[in-house]
């Protein structure tokens, strides 16, 4: 009887794998397609543009900094596969004025044709304790990370529906799947993208337009080097592997973005040394909440090229979720909720793995809470010493 049940289960799973491609979206052909990438002058956005260009696409790069756009254009053009491909650069802030965004999208379509794929990769991050962040910080992050995705998407959606073909990609973050210490402003702006994407997918799916939400982890990008230049130059040794954390109070409200809001990524981390191992004791910049830094260090750092390849692959296939690595897969399964699925197989995998992944997640959450408690206790020690002196 047990063997019969196992055989039935195997047959059922095989049937799902066979039927799944029949209900999945038809892959988007990139050769000759027009791909618009906001925040495409650096980081993940530039790598996505390169990956699409390698597959024969025509690229429109949208960002604020003209010099960086021209540098990115030269780098992307090195990867052409035919002499007909074009890289168009447009300088505009996608978060400020919808009419400007609409106009530049029209200009791009007049030159390179209708947009087949839009990748919303412009974004920025600021970290700090909730009570230490200015209200303007929440407004700014919501403007850049949320409206900076709404405006370009609104500008292309009508044409996509009329043509009954298209892909819209929102680059969120793993901090858009779970809230973390220090990211009350950043995480909320990234969570908003998820709601937008789910509602939009339900509207446009009948028109053969598919939405993808990418949740990249910590990513090693040039923008991170720029971040370090803006940080306080006086570091402190902090032993991250012991029960005690030695440090003074850190300044909150630290900026975690370069001047160019073109870099969207997961939680930010220090650069790893060769071999991928961190020192037991590392130098931590002063202007980032220690709890945020220590929690961030529990994850690995990915290369932007790796992240870009996965995002482009998932967008071509019309997958709603795009995650990188085992942690990313677990988070996407845990937070799937009522999110759309691209195939029956994907839904079945989420159902089967949910219990196990929730158990693992509880250990992670316990570890994060422990880090926060230890930091709080360490800060309280000097105060206790002063009272007893």
C-alpha cells in the first residue's frame, strides 16, 4: 500500500512537470527586442543591460548622471552580437515628474520601437533607527523606490497591452520580503513594490504582459565602494563571533546609497576578503546601526553579474518571483502568500516546502533578536557603570 501511494505521488509530480509548460507564459525573445533599464548606469541595472545586450536586445538606459550613462554605454556596446544593436542614453530622474518620464519613454520608443521589457532598477537606501530618521527620509525613499517604479511602468503599460506582449520587472530587495532592524524606511518602500506588482499582474495577465519582482541579496557593486567614501573614517573593532559586542553608540540615519539612485540591491554588507571569509573581528563604519550591520553579515554577498543573469532569465520566462541562492528561494517560498505562480510545479513546491522553511526561518529570527538584545545590553553597561561610580 505504501509503495502504491509513493508510485502515485511520483506519477502525479511527473504529470505536473509535463503539464506545467503548457500553462506557462511563452518566453520573450530578446533578439531585436527593446529593453528599457532605469538606474542602468551602474550596479545591477548596468549588468542587466549588458545581459540583455548579449542576447541581441536594443537598450535604453535611464538614469540621472549623464557621465555615468555615457561610461555605461561604452561598456555595454563592447558586448554587441551584431552591428545593428543600439544603446540609447536618457538622463532623467524617474521619481520626480511623471510627465518628464512619459516624454522620455516616448522618445525612446520613437527611436527604438515599442518597449518589450521595462526593468525598474532605480533606487536608494537609508538606514537608521525609526525614531532617528527624519520624516523626509521616508518620503524620499517612497518617492525614489516606489514612485520611481510606478512612473516608468505607467508610461509603457498601455502600449504593451495594445501589442499584447511585454515584461515589467521590479527590482526590490530581500529587505522587501522581511523587515529588519534599521530598515523601517527602506523596507516599507520595497514592500510597496510587491503590492503594486501583484495587483498589476492580475490586470495585465490577460493581455500577455507579465510582471517579475526580483529580490536580490547583498550584492557587490561599485556603488558600495562609493558608500564607504561617505562614511565616517574612524572605524572600531567589533568582534562579531562573541557574546559581547564592544562599541560606542553609533550614529543613526546613515546613507547607504551613492548620489546616483541607480543601484537597487538587497541588504548592504562589507566587502568580503579573498576566499569569501570574513575576519573574526572586522572594522565597522560608525554611521550604520550596529544591529543592522551584524544582521547583514549573516548573509553572503553575490556578484551583480550573477544577480542580473537570474533576473533576466526569470523575466524572459515570465516568472513572477526572481530570487538568487538558497536563502532567496526560501524567502520567496515563505513570503509567497497570494502571489501569482507561473506554473503548477512552482505552486506545488511552495506547498511542500512551507513547513520546513518556516522552521528554519524561526531560527534565523531568534538569531536576529539575540543580536539586538546583545547590542542593547552592551549599550546599557556604560550607563550602569556611571550610576555605580
